[in-house]
C-alpha cells in the first residue's frame, strides 16, 4: 500500500487528508487486508523531483505522511518498505540533472499525449518506473515474507550499448539547440556531456530517447557535446563530438525615453530615421500633427499613440557592434 501524494494535496479538497486522518485511513486498509487473509505491506511515498538547489541533495517528499506511515507500521506490526528513503538515495546518487530522465520530462513533439512536451516532477517515464520497481522489489526480498521468495534477480544485458552514432545538432538559437543521434538498441538511457574550458566533460542533460534539448547556453559561443548510452551493464564508448555555435544578434536596440539610462553595453545615438526621404506611415504623420495641435487623436502630444511614437522620432537610441559606421 503506497499513498501520500494525493492525500497531501491541500488545494484539492476531494483528495486531501490531514496526516492524522491519513494514518487512520491506512489503518482501515491494513485491518481490512488482514481480515481477508492478505499480508499488508506499507510503502512510504516515493520521492518527487524536488532538490535543494544549493546542495543538489533531494528533499524528503511529504515528510509528515512518511512519519505517520512509519508510526502505523510500528503500532500494527506491519511490514514496511521505506521507498521514500530508497528513492531519495537513488536520486541523490545520480543527481538532479540525470533525474529528469527518471521523471516525465520530455521535449515537445516526442509523445502524442504531450505534443508541447512535459515537465512533470511527480510521475515517471518508463525508465524511471523500472528503477523504482527495482527498489521496491529489492526491499521486499529482504522482508522475509512468502512474497520475498518470488523476487528474482534480473540478469543485466550481455554487453554495454554500442557507441552512439549520427550525432547532429539542429534548432540552434542564441541560447540552446536540439541534439539527435541514432538509437542504441540495448540502451536504457542516454547521457549528454559538454566539454568545459578545462577540457573536462561534464553531464549536461540526459534522455530516454535519442534526442535532447539543450538550454542555458551563452550567446555567440561554441560548445562541444558528446553522447554516452547506458544500460544495466554499464556505459558505452562516447560518441564522436559535435560542435554547437549559438547564434548572436547583429544589432541590439534599446528603445525608451531619450533621457533614461542606456542599457549596459549599449551606445546612445540619433540614427537617421529609416523612412527619411520617403512618405512616413499614417501613424507617423498623425504623430507630427498631434504634437502641433492639429491631430484628431485623443488629446495632444500623441496621447493614446504607441509609446515609441510619443517622443521625437530622432530620439530613439540604438547599439551596434564595435566598428560599425553610419
């Protein structure tokens, strides 16, 4: 029996149960199982994708409910699997970034049920569900119950996965990209590594499919990435690296009142209006007329017009790369 996630949802009254009520509801289940000749086993709530950003250590999910279940197990002499502790230790061992492939974090366009992708910190992908099932099975094996004898060890694959091939980058923006590669037949999960300035490769992200979305990259910089396929036997040889060079804006504009501070790295100027020498759009002509008290708009000095048109056209500011002219 494993409850706690829904019971702790205060925002949904139909689901919520206080920790004290939760304990008594569990007692009803325990007694009902025993009355029917079954052997109850309590399983503490499994961890969510919730960690301390400063330390990277995972937090205890639903601590009050974990404590109440343990109290009941002692009071009623019920076998207990502390999946809260087991799952948290497992997640701590792989780290927050790798844990994203345990939970339902998927990019857009991969699964029809989540066309826009998913960032679910509670439910598991198939890979993650298998890892949690292994933790439960291992704990049940050590309980000394009749059920324990039914737990069997699963042989790992005969060999590690083959080296990933076909690594390419696409969808490159100023801060991210999408990597794709050929699937490795026996891989359970893929690890994507990024090469640092010191030459060391560090984990960038993980994926359960041969595709990964990268984010948080700096603008106009080059990065090297490679992929490792992993299964129960171990890690594959790393793929050949691919270089990703993020895009960089050629021009930057800082629009605002002429007297306001200029954004960091910007230069103030009065560039020639792009429509100089040609008929300006109607909104520009209205702006001049309104400033002269001749417009038909609501008030004077461009009241009701877009913010950019509520000041002289030649007061806009701009920035350009070093060395530009004109």
